[in-house]
């Protein structure tokens, strides 16, 4: 027989879980209600693969392909930077650092996640963008590369924390057996521990991608906000999130521009849902 207190706690947890699902469904329904209104007059294919985003021209053009590619370019750059650094940092914290230093490093990594994105964007404008402008001799340092570097810094705490937890959760007898067979510490890490923690590492990467692709203020401030087809990391780009943040306040309620921004929200919601679903699948595979 369960105690009344335990019964109440269990029901509250159940209600919290159900409420979370209901809120997500309601958000998606709201986005669909507003966003699908755009396609009464616009073609879905032209919206997704159009190369021109001119929402206030006559006639307006709502092609979001430059925005999608801008988001993917910045996200790809951030992951290329953050994953190797995050993996190396997680290995050091979990396997190499002494206990006293490990606690300090873990606390510092968690504190990095608490820095507001707008503060990081301001730091990027003041320091990173002028540095890139000088190094690459660019007209402006507000480029996709600047966004990638800053977003990599923002994704690092998530990636390091999850990978470190995955490495620590590898059974100790794996490591002890490898060392007993004559493997060195680095051979054990590379050939035994990392393969055993591979599902958690992949989940960390997927969650890092989700963290990056949903970021708004930092990319709005330091990527240049040019809705053009990206060809390199050294040119200004515009992302999906930055477009919504920059233009929602100016869009006339009920206009095609207004509905197009909600349609972008639908695209972002679907991308984020797929990324989180894949991350959850990898985590469940790891537990099994």
C-alpha cells in the first residue's frame, strides 16, 4: 500500500508529463493554424526551395532556401568546431583530470551554459567580428564563420556534459579488463571506452545541433543578416530563427509576410523535433 504522500507525488509527476506533451501539441497546432494560411496563395515547393526572400516587395517573394542553407551552414560550422573540442574536454574531465580539478571543471562547464546568448552576441560583435575582419581582410566580420564560432562556444557545455556522463557510465570492468590485457591508458580510451559510450556521444552531438539550430539572438547579432544564397563561411548569412526575430515585429498581422514567418516556425519546429527524436533514440539505445 502506497503512502498518501507518495501517491500525490506520483500523480503530480504524471500530470507534469502530460501537461508538457499537451503544451507541445498546442504550440504546434497554433503554428499550423497561422502558418498553413500562407499556402492558400503560395506554393509549398516555391516556399521551401525559392531563392528569394523579399516579403515586402510587390509581389512578395517568400523563398526560404537561403535561410535554410544559412542555418545549416552556421550549424555545420559550429558542430565541426564544438564536437572535437567537446569530446577532448569530456575525455580529460572523465578520465585524466584529478578528482579535485574534475569538480572545478564540471562546475565551470555548467556555468558556461548559464551565460545569456545576447551577452555572447555582444561579445562576438565587439571582439570576434573585428578579429575575423582583420585576419581574413573582409569588408565585415559579421559572417557565417563568426556565427559558427560563437554557437560552438554555446553548444560546448551541452556536448561536454553529456559525453562526460556517457564515459563515466561505461562499466569499470571494461577499463580494468583492457588495462589487464596490457593496453595503455590511451588505447583503452580510444578502443574500449569511446566505442562503449558511442551512443551517448552521438546523442550529445544531436542535442548540440538542436541547441545551435534553435539559437536566435547570437546569430541575429553576428551573422550579418543577409538573406542570400551562402557560398562560403566568410560571407554574411541569415538563419531561420534570426528572420523570425528580426521581422515579426514589423509584419502586419494577417498579411502574407505574417503567415510566412509562422510557416518558418513550422519548419523549425519539425527540424527540432526530428533532432530531439534522434537524440532520444540514441540515448535509449545506449541504455539497452
